[in-house]
C-alpha cells in the first residue's frame, strides 16, 4: 500500500514537473519567438544585396588613356569571384570562417569553440562571427557591442543564406571588407600592397592580405611590417591545418614570407600618380561640378586633356631655364599654360619648379600677378571693334589725367620719350604706354572690361586708367584663355581640362568633345590683331619667341620694378602663356618679358610644334567685314550697348552711325575722372596735346568714335629701326621707383606664396 502510494506520488511529481517544464519551455519559446519577431520587424530586405552598388575608386586618365590619378573615400574596384586568386579565397576561409561551407549563417561549433577559448584564456576573446554574419553587420548594422545588434546579425545572416549561394556571399564579402591603407575589397588591397591584380596573388601574398580584416590598423604593413609578417605566418599555419596547403606549399610560402615584397607607400583620399600640377587643377574643377559622394565613391572614369609629352616638356623647360638663368636675374619661379586653340583643351600646365608635399602651390592658376603690357592686346582689340584700324594715328605725346582735386597722373613710356603721331600697329609693336592709356580712355574702360570678361577673364577688374598697362591681377591660365580669341578669329572657346566623364557602368555623364564657342570679336578685328602681334615677334619686343618655320604672334609684359615678366603668344595650333617672377613678389634684376619668359616660351613651343604642319593664321572671307551692332537701335554698338550681334557688310559698305539710344550723357567714364571733350568726340588721332589735361569736371564721355578721315589719310611713320636704348619698351616705368597704379585689390583668400601687393596711387606708371 505504501509502495503504491509512493509510486503514485512520484508519478504525480514527474507529471507536474513535466507540465511545469513544458509550460516554461512553451513560455520561453513564445517569448523568444516574440523577441525575434520584434527584432525582425525592423530588419532591412537582404534581397537588395542583388543590386548592391558599393563605392568604387574614381580614376583620372591623360589624353592618351594613361592613369594619372585616383580619387576615393573607399579605394575599391569590384572584382567577380572567379577573378580572385584561389589561394586568397582559401586564406580568408582559413582565418575567418573555416566551416563556411558547412553552416547556414550561424556556426554552433564555432560558438562553442569561442566560448571554450574565452574561458581558458581569461581576458582574451575569440570571435564566433561567420563570414555571413560579418557581411550582415558591415552592410546593415552598427558595430555596437550589444545583445540587440547580435540578435539582428544572426537573423540577417540566416536570411542572406536562404537567398544567396555561398559563392555569391563570398563575392559580396571580399569586395566589401576593409583591408587597411584605404583599400576596400580584395582588388584594391592587392593593388595597394603588391601592385597587382587579386587573381595574381601568390600564397604568401594572399596570406598577408587575408590576415588584415581582423585588425587593419594593427596588422597592416603600412603600420607595422613586423606585425604584418607575424599575422601572415599565422594565416599560413591555419591554411596548412585546414589542408588548404600541402606541406611543400606551406614550407615554400614560409621561405618567401621571410623576404617581403609588399609596397609601403601610405594611401590617401586621392593619389596623384603623374603630372600633379595639372591633375590637382582638374580635381578642383571636379569639386566645383560634382557631389563629393559621386566623385569619391562613384567609380567615375575621367578622361582629361593633358598631353603627357607636352606636360613633361613644360616641366623640364621651366625647371631647366629657371635653374640656369634665374639666379642671375634674381628670379625663383615660373609658370606655363598651353591651350589647344580649336578645342580649348589645356594640353600642359606647369605651376612651378617642382611639386612636393611641402610645395603644392600651383602658380599657373592660383597665382594672381600683374600682366603688365601683355594685357594691352585686349585694349587694342576693343579699340578695333570700336572702329579704329591698325593704321589709325594716335599721338604718342604727353598726357595728363586728373585723378583727384589735387592729383594728376601722367603715364610715361619706358624710354621717357615720345614718338609723336604713330599708327596703332606701331604703338603695340613697340609697346607705347601712353597710346594704350589714350585708347582706353577713348573707347571706355567699361567696354575693355566687358571684352576681357567675354574672352574668359574671371578675376574682378576695376575701371582705372592704369588698367591699360596691366595694373590688374590675373593668372597665366586666364591670360592664355583670353589670347586664344585671336588665333580662333574672334571665337571664345570654353577652356577645359576634362574631355569626357563616364560612370562606373561606362555611361557618359559629361562630353566636351565639341566645346562651347561664342563670337566675342569680329574676324576682321581678330586678323588685324594677329597681324599686329606678328610684328611684335618679328620686329618688336618679342623677337626671342620666334620659331623657325612657323607663324608666331604674341606680346611681352614687364611690370614696374621688374616684379613680373610675361610672354603670351600663339601659333595657329596652340596658345601659351609664360610668367616669371618671385613668390614673395620681390624685384628681379632687369627681367623683361622679351627675355627669359620669351625664351621659355620658345623652348617649350619648339617641342609642342614638333610634327605640326606649318600653316598660316586663318583667312577672312573675301569682301566681308564684321561689325558689332546694337540689337535695339540696329546701329553700330557703342560702349553702352550690351545687347549686340555681329553683322557682315561688303568692303566700303560699313555703316558709320553709332547707336544713339545707349550713348551716355551723364554717367562717368571712370570713377573720379571726366573728359572735357564734347559728346561728338574727337577723331581718333585728336588727343590732348602736351599742355592739355583731362579735368575732374563732370562732363559726358565720348562714344566709341569711328576713325577720322584725316587720321587715316596721314602717312604712317617709317618702321622703328630698332629698340630704343634703356629698358624694354613694354616696361611700366617708374622714374622714382614707385609701384604701378592699379585697381583695388580683390578679396583675400588666394592660397600659396605672398600675392602681389595692392598697388598704391602714385604719379608714376
């Protein structure tokens, strides 16, 4: 009886215990299911991985397709699974997840192994995350060490395993993981550390790269070669233990690992491989046009315009000639820009004697210097558009301008002499300062500024009389851009360093094959300017720029006190601007634009023109004359007309009347400057005599006048037999050593060496 009662009690106890355990299990399972469902609700859709587009490295190429730079936040090139070294795949599996092909996203064996390791090695931890779990964490989750993140990681890994094959998961993982040194994915890692493709990695190379993901900051050879080699040997041992290597392969790999061949150059967000002066300018252009995320992560393929042969010629020429001749002239720097006329492509850009980590200032586009007399062609071209001709007579005589109630300014020629009545062509050929200032005052400074802007000048210009003599601050790139208008027969072609840009799939997103063009100067005026500027090279201040067998035109420029020296010139094919000076804006010793800058130009252009045909500058359509007309009045445009168009007339049929609607009757020509001449204006050669001045009285300025018959009928003086003694004619003189008068300085912010100081008012130029 007692035994039966005892058995009954035990049965009831077991029954109750079973029911209790079952109830707790059901409750626990229900709670776990609810918990998992709770975390699963906010999980991303892993099927989107099929359309996953990781960030890729942007690559920049030269005109002939050579890689010259890379841009990246994540240096990455997507590589298919079958394009990876099998040793690399085995090395990754050996060290990261040896049971990858046996589990379904979560490895229970690995979890137990990690737990045992953690118990046996107090204070150390062994990870239990599978490759699939790492992929889920890297793509969808944060790196917070929380239970919630771990649960989500497990759930995502299970979903990924259901939707993707093992090889697909490995491909995603190996293209996504970070390997240090700015390299994301195995292809970028192979290039960063060994300079080769991922498919070509050897066993020891694969082992080193496979050891990096656990701790790139500690195991990278860019950080510690010793730590990298120790990790490499550990990975090789794991590969042998997992039977991924034979004993012979293992021993051979260990011997090779003793003599590392990895590269040790530290990566950055962009890597300029060649021609840094040009590529950093292009990168600046890209920053202005595109979003940073697209630029650094979009895998763009950017094809630039740089001709590596011309670029190297520019750099060698500048370095050689400044090194040889700079000390004698006390000149330490130079810059050169070469533009192809018909396309507007920048073919070469050198911004100094050498690019380095400590000297990255690009004087070709960042430096703003006074162009001196090399600015004069823009004044003369404006005068030709206003109705003057190369044979119009201007009196090279003393000339005074009242700049304030107590101050006059009288421009001087470099030889402190005057040639009397001379033609415009003679004035520019011999760089007569007084004539340039008179022309600017006659046609209007605002018209010259407008023309300069339409030619591609971007720097702020101020309407001062000294602007005629180059008292402005411009870069060599701007000067070269403006000069292309002449060989292009009046067309301004948009200048660019980028020919085409393609996205990572090869689709074009920018194409500059056919550049934008705008007519800013009539053909007849452009041809007249070419003719005059050819004379500058043949018989004037630029004779050192002659090229045997080729047609050359150009203009020299030398500023007051020899702080800047220029030569800007062109052939039918190329326009090139050269600047020479000092970064601290100190004086050189008698450094003229017609000397060292012209020689640099001639040396570089000899290389640039090698193999080019010898062709003349463009020819006009016979019998046609282009004239700028006002769209409103249909009369010849004056300086107040900004809605203009080009009309062509037969020779002898050019209209003489100027626009009556936009000629000013009360506005000033220049700040604080008034002309005492009547509205009708003088003939082009009727300039105030030696004793006349332009007073401050608020009288209206003249419109742009047509050439007076009397002036045109006067015979041109005989050609100048030679340069006058003393300084080169295009020097802006200063008898007392004063600085050039100039415009108010532009806003500060230009990086690099000290810019030219703001010109202070003086009576000398």
